C-alpha cells in the first residue's frame, strides 16, 4: 500500500509518535521516515530538560524526613496535651462538627512529597507535549512500562526512576538499561529485593531471614527471556541468590545517602551459582552484573523484546516477518536500541498494516492535548488519566499496563465524557475544521468528515474529532 506524503506523515505521528500538533503533518510530509530517524539522532533525545528535579534518593529522603518529622510533631502535641492534663487542665475532646466543617471548607495544601510528585508529572507532560513527533518519547513510555515500578509502592521515586534508569539508555544498549533498571532503588524496593537475604550469608545465618525471588523471577519472565521460555524454577532460585545483597542504604541511619543503591556483602549468598546452565563465581556485586549481561544478549530476550515492540507499535498480533526482522537486528547489534528503533521505522509492515490498535488512555490524552495546544495542570491530568483506567506510574502488576486493545475497549465511553468536557472548555477558541485538519489530515474518512460537518454545535464537533476512530488508533 502506497500512502501520499501527508497521509504517511499523519500515520507517522499517530503510529510512531504522540499525535500531531498544529501544522506538524505538513512539516514532516516531505520525508516522514526521515523525521522519525532524525528524532532518534538528535542529541539528548529522550531526556527531560526540566531543572531542579530531585534524584530518586533525594526524593525518597524528602519523603522519609517529612513522615518522621510529622510523626515527631504528633508525638510532641500528644505529650503536651498529656502534660496539661496532668497539671490539672482537662484534655479537650475534639468537636466532630467543627472538624468536619473545617475539612469541608479548606483543602490541605500539598505536602512536600506531593509537590515533588506533581513536578515530575509536569516535567513528563511538558516533555511529551513539546516533542516534534514524539517517537523517542513513545519509546520512553514503552520501556518505562516494560521495566515498570509503581507509585503505589515507591511514590517518591517513580519519576526519578524513569529519568535515571530509562531515559539515558532509551537509545543505548538494552544491557545498559537492564542493569540501570534492576539496580535502581525503586525497582529493588518495588520487587522486594531489599528484603532478600541469602540463606547462607552472614545475615541469613544469624537472623534466618528468607530469600525473596520476586526480582529474579520478573527479570527472567517479564524483562528479558519471556514467560515460559528457556529458564526453570531452579534458575529463578539461583538468580535470586545471585541478587542478594542488592539493596538500598537505610535512610534512618544515613541522612545524606539514604535510599541509594548499595551492595551489602553481609546479605549476599556466598559461592558460585548456576543460571541457564552457566556457573557464575564472580565475587560480590559482579556476579549479578555478569548474569544480567548474559541474559541481556540471549536470543530468547531478543525474541521477547522484538515481539513486544512490534505488538506495541503495529498490531496485537504482529506479522512474523516484522518480529523476525527486529529480533535479528537486536542480535546483530548486541541490543542497540537505536538500531532496533530504526529497523521498526524502515520495516514495510509498519507503514502498510491498517491502523487497528486502540491508543492507551495516556496516548490518547497526550494526543488530544498536543493537537489542541493546551496542557492541563498536573493534578487534573492525573485525575483524568486515572478516570480512564491508566493511573500514571501505577500499573496494576509488574507486567505493566496491558498493551492489547481489548483491555481498553470498555473505557471508550469514559473517553467520550472526557472529550465532552475538554470540548466544552475549548469551544470558544478552537475551530473544528482546523482541528480536524491538524489532528487527522488525510486520515479522516469521508464518513468522519461528514459526521463532523453535521455536528449541532462547535462543542459537539470538537468532541467528534477527538472521538473519531482515526484519532483513537495508533
């Protein structure tokens, strides 16, 4: 199938990127593939430019200090009340009606950890909104979901985790991203490796604390080789022993470096371990690094990653030739993620297959905000994305958010609610015909154009553009 230049440009923006901005279809129409490849080659592509964002360790220390200081204040207030009572004064019982009235009239200001989280959200949204095409940002979101952590477990570190473990390596080597992700404090806490102790380690023999296999299992099953592939339960157990000692510095005893990565030899299982038929006898932390380096370049990992990339960008059931092409590029380049992304752009299947995949809520929302040129403040963005079932940085499980469209079909009615609310706010400033031209260009079918033309109001027309099948799909 041969596309005219503007149709190819619109396809590039929706399938590979984060949706068009005003005029962007025309801007890249002369060479849509070239625009995607140029974004891959741009210096610092994928990095967040927002200054003054905290590191994961600093953000976690901020949250720890806030919690402990608040706890200390509560204890001090209680002790003061007890002392007044002991001196002869009555302890005042709280008035429920007054407390409820105060709660209803004034919302408490955000705490320092909440403000930090909102800054991370704002930085992520602004980075996505300002991208020319958004291909690299889509890759960031893909890999962040692949190596996911959850704000339900590590709320203070999720934004910094994405900036530190994913973004610097999104166009580098898979092995480098793998090591950065698995050794990051957010991942170690999320998958309980901070509580894993080798049975025969110094700490294990003294405390008889158990081994935790969560991190090892998810690395093999989700992050590298793929579920039901080449590993066994024995490999999981051995790998879990390899990863003992990978933990974080307790914040209570180290106010300057608390919650940063540390290798603790007292909890590390001594001796060699065998994983996937290979013995690893390296000392200390190098044992884990050696296993990660090997699984990173395993053919099963290449196949797993290739299938996930093809499924994400093209189809729930991606064509076998495309998967094989990406797998081979992974093997040939030793997991060079930029070269694999280039292979995705160069593959004929990514341009020829019809657009049948439904965008995830986060993708549809950023496409909407980009095409309207209006970005909401962080709290509203979080509320809206949560309403649509994809709470930012809060995947339901270590597998991440589902990437098959069946998981999101039931939420289309909620998208209509959101589109209506957005259209109501934008009706006086947005021209529906111009919006359709900017958002869809030649992708808009005759039926879609006719439906929008028959809208009873500007608000309804804007809603119809945002809910058009061509705008909903990758």
